[in-house]
C-alpha cells in the first residue's frame, strides 16, 4: 500500500520510515508519458500524464527496497554514479510542487549535481524483498 506525500508530517514519516534513504542505491528507474497526442503539425506532450517510478535499495534498513512514484512531472534528473545516497530531503515549493532530492541541498545549482524530481504528486511504499 502506498503512502502519499502531501504534508510536512507525511515528509517526516517518509524520512523516518525510510531512514532518509541513508545507504541507498537507485536500482531501477521507469519513466512513462501517457499524454502524447499527435497533432497535424507534430505532437503535444502533456506533463500531467507523466509518471516516474524509482526503486532504491536501502541497506541501512535491512536491505529494503523503497519504491517512490511521482506523477505530473515538471523536471527530473537521475544521476548514475552508483554512489550511495547518504541523506535525502523533500520540500514543497511556492507552487505546491514536491521536490525530492538525493541529498540535502541549499541551492538549485547544488541540486542539479545529483538526482532530483520536481512533481505535483508523490507516493511511496516499502516492497517486500
């Protein structure tokens, strides 16, 4: 069952239950866009129908796999350096979007050095391994 991220309390619960993804490794990434429409002069891409699913192996909580699902993507980047995540953070921007970061960053420039997702919706679950 998925847990939804909509409030600061939801964020605190996520960080607590997932140990902030400490000692986590991104093991799977799946992006889909169900909002592609053919037009007479090309295509229209509707970001409201986008979905990104990330699975993170978190060795600090008994090798659990955390699945995070984002919908209505605005911007995202996954870096593949195979280094571990030592901390993660989630913030809400002034437009109500959710920003997930693979570390604790203080500027947008720092954020873009790692993996991040900016989306309208986020939910997560622990997958039995």
